[in-house]
């Protein structure tokens, strides 16, 4: 059974008889990046996963799930920390050994047929990422630290207790606003 997003993508491609080249064409993601995601488990940020999920006709959660629950899914305190799904925003491959980038911890990974993806995200002070754009909406609540938000031409700093809700189609990214890590609750909604 597939566990990583890359393994899920490869399994779905095989099931649907879709080549990497066809998936690249449908998703707008390069063949090289799809190969890197499948073979190495590389996740540059969520935008490529969302685009790949759309091209495959599945929910983003399908690429992230281990198994699915039909009833409510409860995430107990401390369990999210043990459920890191993937890390993005690494400065480069060599630095990946020393830095954590943005670490996404799923809060409802086992919920069947969900359209929202709630995460606790730990953002290291030296995390780097490109602006991303994808269908859907995002809600972010800052739990700890100072968050730098870049949304289109808007740049702002959010502090603990602040929140933002935006359309994900506008190029955006979040980083640490200073030399300290940041912890956020992020909920990503992607239409079916």
C-alpha cells in the first residue's frame, strides 16, 4: 500500500494508465518534478500536489492519506506532532539534513471525502519557498511567532493570534518574519 504522496501518485498513474508525460501535460508540472516526487519523495510545496491531484481527478487528501475514516476524526493534543506528513521549503538538498523548512502535520489525514486539509505547520526561521498558486482558499491562524505573508503585491506581518483568509489562486507564500520559528494552523480548501 502506498504511504507517501509520491507513492500514491505513481499508484494512481498506474491504475489510470497515465504516463508521467501525460500527467505533466495535464497538471502543468514538469516531468522531472513528477519523477522527483515519485522516486525521491521530494515535495517542493503544496501547489504541485494540488495541481497533480486535480489532473488525476482526485482530492489532495487522496495523495496524503494512509487510510480513511467515515466518521469524525479526532486529533488529540500531541498526536499531530507525531504525524508529520511532509516537509517543504528546504534551502537546498545539502541543507536538508540540517534544516526542517516547513513541516506539515495533518490534523484530519484519515477523514474520508474531505475537501479541507487542516495542518499544523512549523516554519523554521531559515525556511525558503517560492510563491505558489493553486485553486482553492486558505485560512491561516498564527499560533506562535511572527509570520511574513506575501500575497500578490501585499506584504504583511502576522503575530500570534492573527489570522488571514485568502484565495489561493493569487501567488502567495508564508515565511518566518524574523530569526525565530513560527507555528501556524493552516486549513486549505480545494474544490472538487
